[in-house]
C-alpha cells in the first residue's frame, strides 16, 4: 500500500525570503500535490538528496536546481525592483 502524504500548510513569510522558508514553501507545495520525495524528485529531474537539501536548507545546492524545482512545482519567485 502506498505511503499517505500528509499535506503541510504553507508557511507564513515575514521579512526577506531565506533558504529555510523557501524550503518550507517547497515542501508544502510538494505535499499538497500528493507527491512523495522520490516522486517529486523524479518529476523535477533532480536527485532525491538534492530535493531533501533544498527542503531542509542544509548543504549547498545549485541555484539552477532550486529554480527548476520551483518551476516544476508551480512556485513563482519574483524579484522586485529596487530604488536607486
């Protein structure tokens, strides 16, 4: 019998985005989509270890991998213009 994925709530962001908060957003989106770690990693085209590092904000991960995971899971990151 397949493991049941418990949907995690989206975190509340206060202040600038950091790696830990982004990881929580990614885990929430993955679990709300009903995807396990292995399924999501395969869907996104990254290693399970890479996805785990992103979700837990531990270790070094290439920015391109993070952006790919976000894009594949439907997470949109926006850079706001700054004042000169």
